[in-house]
C-alpha cells in the first residue's frame, strides 16, 4: 500500500478533490437557496393567513352592519304598518260617523 503523502500528490487525487470541492460548493449554494425559499414561503404563508384573518374580520363587521340595517328596516316597516292600521281604523270609523 502506498503512503498517504504519495496518494495526495497524484493527479487523480487532486482531480477528485477538485470535483468534490466544486460539488460541495454547489450543494452549499443549493442549501442556501432552499433556506431562502423556505423562509420566503413561510413569510408568504403568514402574510396570506393575516390577509384571510383581516377578510374574516371585515366580513363579520359587514355582516353585523347588514343585520343591524335589516333590523332597523323591519322596525320601520312594523311602525309603518301600525300607523297604516291606525289610519285605516280612523278612516273607517270616520266613514261610519259621517253617514
């Protein structure tokens, strides 16, 4: 078996070491890109979740306003019906009194 110092000095070893260094550096770049992409994806997901939450809050506020407006309109409709009933009764009673 050859001593390590002889093997390290061979062209084949230096070529393999160079290829390994290139591949290692590329893998580190890919890992960095993966980490950056993962961070960006997490940030996008969190932003999207906040937007959904804001939309839900806005929807609830609008729904509450719509329900309040409907209740107000129903109350006014009931008051209008009541006034109409009174007018009909008064008018009907006036017709009997006039005859």
